[in-house]
C-alpha cells in the first residue's frame, strides 16, 4: 500500500547521483518508449531485472518463460545510456515454502537442498533459460537468494560447474547463506559479471533465525543497513573489485518495506548517503 510512484523513484535515484536503475516489476517504471524517455531524461541506464524460476520443474519453467520474454521485451525498448553496460537478466531460484520459512537453512541443513535428480533437471531448466536470454541478445547473471535453492556458496558453485552462466556477486544474500564474498570473488572473478552490493547486520539475521521467522523478516527487520554501517567490509570489497578489474553494473541495494511516506523519504536519503560513500572509495 505504500509503494512509491515509479516516477518518484526514478527522480530519487537520479538526484542521488546514480548512473542506472534495476527494472523492478515490468511496467512499474514505465513501458516501451515511455520508459526509454523517462530514463533518458534523467541520464539513467537500465542495469537489469530480477526474475525467479523453479529450474528443476520443467512445467514451471515453461510457465515462467512468458515473464522472461516480457522482461526482455522491456530491455529491447530501452537503449542503454551512453557507454553503460547492457542490462542483465538476473536469474534467481524460486526456492520452496520450507526454505523461505527457515532462512539460512541451506547452510544449517544441507540436506534441505535439491536431490541429485533435481539438480539434473535444474541444469536442463537453467540452460533453457540461458538459451532464451542469449537468443534475445542478453547475457544473464546468476543471483543467490535467501529462501531459494541457491543460498550457499556450495549451491552457487554447483550451478557454475553445471552451466556456463556468469554470476552476480550478491554480497548480502551470500553472507546470509554463510558465504564469504571476498573469497568468492577471488576464486570466481572471471565469472563475476554483475554485482549487487549490500551491507549486513548479522545480529539482526541471527535473531530472525532464533525466533523462527521467515525470510520476509529480513526486509521487515531491515537487516541491510547503509553501506559501511554493518558487519561487511565494504571498503575492502570495493578495493578488490577495482584491483580485480571488474567492469559492469554495481547495483546498490538496501532492501526495506516502505511502510510509510516518511520511511520512503529516509530510504531516499540513505541511497544518497550510499552513493556519497562509494564516491569516497573511488566509484
């Protein structure tokens, strides 16, 4: 009920000094030529868009392909601004009710993951989606997500060995899954083609787990603070990206529920401060 107007969000992102924005739900920021004009007027590129598939379920993959095509149709309608990288189809796994109900269970209970036969189906489904993205002219990226079957580093690396997809280094959700973004980047930097940068307050997540809350509590309890104010060494990570020669979109995220107009106003200010913080780090 308190979701901000898409145009207001575009204005806020542009005024904070960002070079681009993720799409969000198709149509939220505008469609077709209208969206292209809105982005161009604000000097914004389109960094990508997030979509979930149940890759191990062939019928579900069939159904979700229509959503992917609608997303890629929007990409087609929007020309990247200047020298901005092309938008990335950001591919996540839909997970299960059990995993969403017990965030972080991939690390705590590895047996809650996919079976060997389900991984076989996963690879087939993922490759179908990769083929569709590439046929449409877009190179996708793999996104880990709490509550999905891609929570842990082991699960991410399983997909990287089964397919040739590039990977979105999603610092917040990788930390929630028990991973180490620094080590992951060092090992897989040749496959990292996109970055979602979050900080994380681990004590907030630990309390969510202790209370037996679902993954929605991560956003409701605001486990992701402003950059530099959590437990993740953002400065070290950004330095590693720069020294490692990363080229691509770095998407700043601080996920919340906009419970009121005042909370949205605070989110706008937080993103301005996040952008200023990154400027001090050379980005």
